[in-house]
């Protein structure tokens, strides 16, 4: 099967990361207690509010799970951490699991619970007034080429009727450095997740002017995955994990932004409660979260179609192989 350059690069990064984690980690997955879960999250953002609701409301404890969350910037690094066994679960874009599967791994990554159903980025502009056509002829910072944020931005451009070649899209700055680069003067626009978008706006560096997810559409944007072997050996534990996430999603959908902000404030001590409420309100208004952990097949198809259109995947991979919905209660 023909491999495209970005796909090869992504898999190469994962393999390097796998070796590094395997050599230098304590390999916590060897714990005799499978209910002690280490979760690698790709970023720490109110975009994942249902996860933090589940933590702060004690839903994992109710299910008998001891959960540790570690920040692991970059979907490639999250995938490497899960493949190495240093963490049991990853929270990242589903595209990273597709890349691993398409690379021929036998013990590939299986997504067992969804969280968000559209992109969570907002465009930051130096000008308050904004139309999508304003991007033409300008530079915008979007993060790593081939990642979910960049893919959804390209999809939003397409739906806005803007040609990619008419914009200077900067893929050279890594995800964690986008805010700093923009503050330092690089780019006319930048795509950011919360709370970074609101922080830049509050500090006077720009304005939050558009939601990428609203225009790009529905797909399994960020989800929870684990190794195939871990799922086979610990299905009951993962079902409990999925139930806790479901409770967090249900609470987040049924309560106002202010209520959610007060529940998860401990997760964002550097963010003012009013700002946190504003951020969560934006995500609720953008319809960012799934109705449950269940990932519909058409959402998965939307993602794969986007990857194929951008020459990041030669052909579709089977939904039944990569998506195992453990519960939709």
C-alpha cells in the first residue's frame, strides 16, 4: 500500500516515541491492578469539560477507577505513550489511531469512547471585524500538518469557499508554541483552543472571531483509545471508564456553563471563573460534545473522507476494527 509523506513521518515519530518511552519509562501498565489508569491527554482545555466533570464529580471513583491524567502535547506523542504501555489510555484525535492501523501495527489502537464531535479551535484576529475571506493573502498559524486541528481548518476553508493556495498557512510551529509565536509577531491570525484563545483576547493580543468547528462539521474529533491487547484483557475496566465519561457528558449537556465552570475550576486555577464560564458557553453554543461516548459510523466516515481528500490516507480503514463503542448508556 502506498504511503504518503506525512503518514510516514507521523508513524516515524510514533516509533521514535515508542522506543523512548519503552526504554526510559517505569512502564506503569505492568501494575497488577488494572483499575489504576494513567490517561495521556493531548492538551488541557475546557474543550474536554466532560472529562474534568467526571473527575471532579467523582464518577471515576464511583466506578472503582483510580485515574491519573498527564499532559502529553501532540497526538503522535499520545499514540507513542499508549503503544509503549507507559499509559493505558490516550485522549487525542482519532486520526492518530488511523495512522497507526494503516502503518500495519498488529497491536494497534482501538477507540472505545468518544468525547468531542467537532473542532474546538477559534480563530484569533488582530482586528475585531472578521469574514472568512479576510484570510486571503494573510498568514495563519495552524499547528502540525496532518493533525486534526489543521485538517479541520482546511475543511472549514473549503466550506467557506476559500482556496487553500490563497492563504499562507504556517505549519512550522508546534501546537504548544502557537500562542507564544503569535504574541511574538508571527502570523496575522492563529488558531487556538481554550483557554489560550480567551487569554490572548483578555491580554489585548487579538480577538476571538470565529469557531472552526461550527463550519467544519461533525466527526470523532477527540476520543479515548487504548491498545487492542489492553482492551482484550481489561474490557470490564474500560467499560467502567466509559460509563464515567458518559456521566460527565450527560452532566455537561444538562447544565449551564456557570455550573460546569464551578465544578471544574480546580482544573484551571489560572483561569478566572468568569472567563472559564465564557469559554464553556462558547463550546456549548458550538455544540462541541457528543451526546454520549458512542461514535456513529458516519462521523468516522467524515473524518476519513477528510484525510483522503488531503492525501493523508490512501483508502478507508474498517470502522469495526478501530471503533468499539463499549457503552452508550
